[in-house]
């Protein structure tokens, strides 16, 4: 199957079965989404959704967050990964929103990436979810699943994956494809032991195709070894039988 075919099947399958895929982070405005995405780096959405209600209640606007301190914010996010750094980033990000962007989340990767705690991945999420731009954020799930399915080839960095996906996906798809890949990676194509046996897209997955070929080769090799062993055993038995016959003739 060609890469072009895999893209075609990928888009067709998920357009049909997950036409409304969205982020699992809870938020009600661009500011809250930005906070949630910054917090979600190397942490689960489930965990982030547990801490954000109290955080958003205490800091409902960028202004409220900007007026706080990392020490205070830390108390609200202590259960997420890297709480010290994230608390500093959140306060720094809020201050910049207030000082440079009138308290609004700016559009455009260039501006978004100036905010503390916002890298290319977070900026792409905001660009696609908030501003409806066709961008694809590459996190660990997107990176792994795109590679396994065979949508990317020899892409060693998130940026390389992003470029290949942007080049090959239809123009109106990257925004939602990000959610397709994340959700598939979170629930089926998990990092260790992907659930290929129940995966509905195994029929066009490159990893699955290769693993099936490898397993067929291994089976053929095991069969060959078994046959050789059986033949050796047979030869040995024939030899013993011939020797016994010869001995009985000599004795007779
Ligand atoms: S077949 Fe396996 S490796 Fe391929 S997408 Fe499905 S779970 Fe992932």
C-alpha cells in the first residue's frame, strides 16, 4: 500500500467515524484553553481537568492570574507534572497577555510562541482550536501514531512530523487530524503494546502490515527448523535400524 493510499484511508475513516473529535481538556474561553494546554505538557488531560476548575475560579482572567505569584498558583497545580515551572510560566504568560495583548490571547504562531510556557505545539493547538487555522500540533501521541500508521517517513523530530502531515493532508483537515491522532494514540495505539487486535484501522496501518509479515516470516522459519529437526531424527532412526539389521544378518 502506498503512503498516498494510507492518507486517503486515514482521512476517510476518521471523517466518517470521528467527525466531531475535539480536545478532552475542559475550558470555556481561549484564556482557559491556553492555561490548560500549558499545564498539559507531559501530563494527562484527566489530571489537568481535575485542577483547572479551582484554578479558573480563583483566576478567571489573565489580569487575575497576572496579579498573583507563582507560589500561590503552585498551590492550585501541585498535583500536575513540573508544578514549579508551570506556575512560573502561567504567571509570566498572564503578565505578557495583559501587558502586550490587552489581556487577549493573540492569534498567530509568532505571537503565541513569545508567551512563557508556549512552544510550537501549544501555539498550534491554540491556532487550530481557537482561531480555526489549519495547523497540526505534534505531541507524543501524534508523533508515534502518525509514524506507526505510515503517514510519516523517517521523521525524527516533531517539526519534521508536522511538516510531512501538513504537506500530505488535505488542506481542511490538519486541525481535526490532530485530535484523531491523539485520541487514537490515547485509547488504542498506546505507546507500549498497541491494541492492534482491536484496532479498526489495522488494515491500512504500516506497523501492523510489517508486524504481520514479520510474524509470518518467523512462523515459516520455525516450521523450517522443525522440519530439519524431524528429518535428522528420522535419519538417525533409519541409521539405527540399518545397523540392527546388519548385525542380525552378521550374527545369523
Ligand atoms: S494497527 Fe496497531 S500500530 Fe497500527 S494504528 Fe492500530 S493499534 Fe496502532
